[in-house]
């Protein structure tokens, strides 16, 4: 563990680990995923391998398993004090970071690994994309070009979903988002029924402040998290991740006749690179600098990736 932390200044709030130090904390945690499993979980242009899973994910799942057990005991202790039955309340994990940094793949692999622990077999994953306002609302408000920025989310509905989860409600429902049509899917919902763990993955889940309609919220999405993870990388590397992903999408998803971005499907490689860099500069990079990156020191755990997508160091917030 190193002694300095440029993020926190003199009052170092984090413990620091290089890759090997963190990997050693796996202890005897078994690798329960195979190559076939990993192939199904990988995202576009993600080159994650089983070595990465063993070195980075397994120590994390060991830590989370201990935290989940401790939190369950706290719920039981509180119920014993109050003389009530403890409702089944899920342990909520937030996963934040930029577009193209690998949040979705990370969240899917984490879900698969946590679900293989015997004490918490039911693990649900919900992305905050479903809580974006529909395109028609964004267009009415003149913020279609700020999709993914804090003001583009129905934060009230997201907070209600989290309240339902943490109150022990039998069901909590979330809207469904399609990356093909680039919009909310009318009439479709994700139903979460009292799982052991819920992973909430999204760009701005660590954001604080008034996010919609100028309202001054007294509660924030992260208030409902038991643990939070921020996936970080150098901003120039993330831009390159985004460009490479855009090029792959041009050859795959954008070819779909139903794709919102079908007009990009026939760009030349040079035009596609220029378009991707423009979108990054005007939208995704701006959102990262202004809204996402400033929240990273609020996370319980920071994972920093190198240009090859592999995690190079880990920072764990002190208790």
C-alpha cells in the first residue's frame, strides 16, 4: 500500500493497492466463471480475460461477501432491538464511471460472481438508462443533445425505485431502455423482487445536488447505496475506448434497420472517427469532466484502468 493519494490530499481517505497487492487479497476465493461464461458477459471491445477476473474481481467479491454478511447482521440486530421481524432488504451496490470505460461489462461479471456465493444467490442488475426521460420529453425540453447529463434523468422515479427496494417492498419496478432505438421502451418494465443484492449501474449515480426541474433534493441516489464503485481511466484513454467502440458499432448495431443511429452505418472509417471524436468532445467527454469525474472520490472503491483496459491499481475507502 502506498502512502500518498493525490485525490484526497493530506487527509488520505483511501487505502491504496497496486494490482499484485490487490490480487493477493483473493485468498482462497474460487474462480467460478469459465471462458464460455466470460464470453457471454463481455461488452463490445472489452478484452477482459480470466486472469483479470481472478486478480481484480475475486478479491472484490470476497470483500463484498464479508460486507453483505455484516450488513445482514446489522439488520437483524436492529430488528431485535425494535422487537420486530427484519424485512428482506437488498444490499445495494452502485457502479459509476464514464461512457465506454467498461461499467456494463464490469457490472455483469460482478453480478455473475456474486450470484455464485452460497449466501446470496439472487443478484439483480439495474441500469439507470431506464430512468432517462423519453426522447419526446428531452426534445420538448431542448436537451436531447445532453442525454446522459444529470438533467436528462427522471431522478424522482429513480429515487422512488430505490426507496421501494430499501423499504423491503415485495416488488420494485424500473423502466426498460433500448440502445438500439435509443429510447425508453413503452410498456416494458424490469421487476425486482426482494433479491439479496442489487447492482445499480450508471453514469451519474454518485451525483449530488438538484438534478431535475430545478428541485433541491434532500436525498440522493447514493444515499441508498451500501457500497459504491467508480471505474476510472485517463481521459485520453477513455476517449480512445469510445472511438473504438463507435467504430465497432458502425459495423454491427448501427447496421440494424431499427437502430436510431442507422445513418452512421455507412460512414467511411475516417468519417466515423471524426464523428466519434466530435460526439466525445461535445457530449460524453464534457459530461465526464463536468459531472461524472468530480464524483469519484465519493465512491467506496476506485478501480483505475490502463490503456489496455486492465486494472492497474485499486483504492479502498477507509471505514
